């Protein structure tokens, strides 16, 4: 038995840099005050999950002891850049072993660390967890203290700073469809797995027969999980509005009340992560993959509701004057700019091979053309509500999209319209359709104006990640026979478990 406790020699090693936050003046007064409250809360916590959203919109984390987190809170935490280098199937897409990874970030050479700095405003203790566990989101920085150019959360922060400089505040509402299934076994699906070779997807069964939209009896079949899940989400402080049974077998729609844009993106990351954890702990599997390989599955979408508030007056800029108006001139300028930028930024809303299966003509309520209409669920942009409640619902996104990039893309494009920025070339008649594949979307992204939003490094990084993903899919299709109208085994392995 050891009588004297182990004594660490220093706080170096995996901790970022001593006084990293203070030296680089990374926090405002609100975060400095929140950090003091977090330090007091750590007396009631055993473990802390330090989380950031990677370019794919997946939560990556390290689980720290509460004592270790005390140093990390103000010093940051060293993280491997692996999530910036691997595509959705964990294939290396960015060459970090050469002299130049090709994305304009020298620190990626040799897979050098970046520093993840906790955002104390996002710290919360997860309910009903033993050991007592907290969750906190982090912002990514280079080792010299500058914001990491590959940070998705950083992109949204920059867009929101532009709104704030104009005295504006976006409001965002989430409507998210997903699948709840029952696990058939506990097999991990690791056979054949490796870098770029995903193993078997979870084996599952449907919760019900589906195709009785919003039928109360259908909801009863999922309520034993979705009702306690709803309470859990409320305990986490998320502004949950409803749990609904959609058309597919065990397909759920979860909706939230409007939030600030950064809160909405943070909430989406937390919601997806907690939902998967909650269902897995009860022998079920939740997936945000758009069109899973389930018999009679109906594809899932993510409808992003958006409006813009004038800070000084509280006025909704989309509110039209008079009882007959559906949207103000500002609202129309915002919507027109969303359409103008649609193809350039489409990949940020539908980033997977599988997501494009939903955008087919035979799915009647999935948007297939670039356009907007009032109260029309078949349109890409649906104009909803009147007066102070007027808003735009973009129906094109898939549920596993990166929440920071998806929301940032919408707000950035809309702001160009509000600011009266120069529009791009009008789509030719043959281009009125939304992209029909990830390959088409990638080519539009590569040739378009995405760098104006993302910056050159993240644009280059996403291009490499998605080129790797779509090329692996195309290679698989060339080597295997599959029906083009059905979700492939490759897609099920690639997305069903991870998302």
C-alpha cells in the first residue's frame, strides 16, 4: 500500500499552455465570471467531458477528472488534429506527413496539437449520471493563441460578429427528424473495420410499422423512450417544444423554440449526442442518418427556421406591413440571397452521400428546386407566419449536418442580401434543381464562393475531406452491384452508427 499520494510534477503535458486564456485575452467579462462559477461547481463533479464539434459535425471529446479540468479551464487542453484529417470513414484525407498538408495550416504537419479552450458559458452538469459528469464545449485555437482556421464554431462566431456590428441578432429554430430503432444484439460491428473501412452497422429492428402520420397510437410505441428523453433534454436546459411521430417506422421529429444562433448550434450538438447516449443505454439505437437502410424508411430532414431581429427596437425584419403582406422587403432580400448562394454552400447543409437520397422527386415534401414560396412544404424555402412571427424555413438540410456550418451558411448568405451585397450569376434554367449527389455539390462548392464564408484553409480542408468520402463511395459502387434507388451497404456502415 502506498502511504504518500502521488504528486504530479507539473501541469504541463496534455494541458495546453499556462495562463493560455489570460495571455491571449480570449474571454470577455461574461466568460471570466462564468469560469469562477465553474470552479466552484467542480467540487460537485467527478468527471468533465471536454467537447468540440469537428468538421463533420460530430462531437469529439476527452473525459477529464475534475482536478485535471481545474488546470484545463484556464490553460486549455492539447488535442490531436485527427478530426480535421480524417473523413467520415476515418480515412486519412489530409496529408499531415508531408511538408505541406495543402490547407494552409502549418501546425497540421506531423499532426501537431492544437489547443481546445473550454467555453465556461456552456458548462453544465449532466443529470442522473454516475459518476457525476459535466459537459463543456471548447473553442479551438492554434498554439500561438490565434483562433483555429478550421474551427466550425469559429466560423459561426465570425458571422454573428457581423450581425452584431449592424445592430442585428438572428433567431434560429430547430426541427429535427431522426430514427429510433431497437438493437437486436450487442455486437460492436468491428469486423472488417479500419482506416476508411467501416465495420458492420448496428443491427436493429423498427419500432412500429409507420405511415400513420402523428397517429397517437404510433407515438405510444416510442413514448417509453421519447418521453423520458424529453424530460432529460429539459433538465439540460434545452428549449424543447415537442416530440412527434413522423411518417417512417419509428421516425421522430423533435422541435425546439427559437434560440440565438450560437445557442442553437450548441444545442443541436448536445441534443444529437445525448439522444444517442440515452437510447443506447436502454438497448436502442438513435440515428440522424437521413435515409437509413430500414425497410420502408422515409428520409429525415432538418428544417432550419430563421429570422432576424433589430436589436435596438426588437422588430422582426421579416415582418411585413399590412395584413396581406407575407414578408417585408428585407425578408425578401434575405430569401433571394439564400437562393443566390444555395449551390455554393449546399454541401454545408447536405454533407453526406446519403443525404441526397432525400432530394429526389418521388419524395414529395423534399425540396428539389431552388426557390421560395409562401406556406409551401415542397419549396426549398418556405415562408411561414405573419407579423412578429414571420420567418423562413429552409427545408433542405439533413439531420447530421454540422450545426455550426449549416447555420453559419444560412446567416451569411442572408446577410449578403440584407447588406445589399452584389449577387452572383443567376442560375441557368438547367441549374434550378438542387444538387442531386454529393459529387455535384462538391463540385459547386469547389468552384464557388465558399471561401468568403469559411476562409481558404477550411474550404480546402472540407474539399479534401469530402473528396475522400465521395471517392471511396464511388469506388465501392464500381466494385459492387447495388440498386441506385436503395441505400447501399456502404452508406449504412459509413453513417448509421456514427451519426
